[in-house]
C-alpha cells in the first residue's frame, strides 16, 4: 500500500501559457522559458497536454521542453498513435492517459476502465517497455479503479472537477468519494495523482483528506492566479496549500 508522502508534489500545467502565445502568433509569452521558470520557482513537475489541433501546446513544444528541464515531465493526452509516437520520442517521466475526443475543450470525465481495459492494457504495455511511468485519468467509481489496477498502470489521476463544483457548499461531502477512491487505490497498489479545477481555495482541504496523494497537476487556476500575483508567487502559494493540507477551506 502506498504511504503518504511528506508533501504532495505540484506539477504545473503550462497549456494556458501556450494558448496566450497562440492567440497572437510569434513567441510571446515564451512557453519554453515558462517551463524553465516554473521549475526554478519551485514546481516539482511540468505538465503538458498536446491536442491534435495544437490549439495550445504544440508537438514541437513538447520536444523542445524535454531537454530544458530537469524536474518531472508529464505528458497528458488521448493515446492515439500520433500521441504514442510523440511520447516515445520524448521519453517523459510520466504519461497520463485521458479519454478526451479530439475536439474536447478540456478533460470532462475519466476512463471507463471496464469498457476500455484491453485498449489501455495494450497502450500501457508499450510505454512500460520503454520505462515510462503511466497514469490513467479516472473518476471515483470504485469499479473503474479496480479495473484500472488490472491494466498494469502505475498510477491513476483522479478527475477532481466534481470535488471543486461541490466544495463551496459542502467541503466534507465533496471530498468523501475521493477519500474512498484513494483508499481503494492504495489497497490496489496504485500510486495516486489528482487534477482538474483545483485552486487556492480547495487544494489544501483536498490534500488533507485524500490519503496517499503523490501529485497534483494544476494549470488553469494557477496560471490565472499568476496574472494577479506573478508566476513565482502563485507557485509558492500553491506549494503553501500543500504544506498546510487539512488546515481548512481557503487557508491561504
């Protein structure tokens, strides 16, 4: 069973920086500099989620970022053959498999690991042959977590939008299914990540109530907060929430 780390690791998703760059063309803001800056400002990892239309992170960005950073590099995406080939050419520390269709605005659900178990097992085997750690994006359905373990994946990443949506009205109730999911993941020998709509208000409470949480991936909220506080300050504020886990809602 996975033991709780001293501190949950923070991986910064830099997709939104690429979205801003792509709005005008050119290279402002510089996505490669942002990746290095996030690392230098204390982030434990960098996450990117390239999509087929390259509307934010481009495939070439992924290739260019890899040699520039020494921290963990996590590539998210739907495991199409082109995505698989990109991952195998870049060799990140972790690949997170998400069930997004090509036109999805953002991730909106986890895998049905019962229906797609054979496909996921095949893809995970390919990545493991090259020594790449794998994670499957899942909801809190306990059956899906049980079947995720049967694919051979190293970790799952819990889809936390339902938690964020219900958190303002009922923090304890919002966290409850994630606590249960985390406990089952630990019993199944799975490492545990989480991400989607986590922010400065709800992150610390979540981290304090989800046992064995190894890593959170945060993009939209953190990059938005960086507009107000600056990128370095925003990263430090999110790290502070992970240090203060369990301190209560909104402890900034």
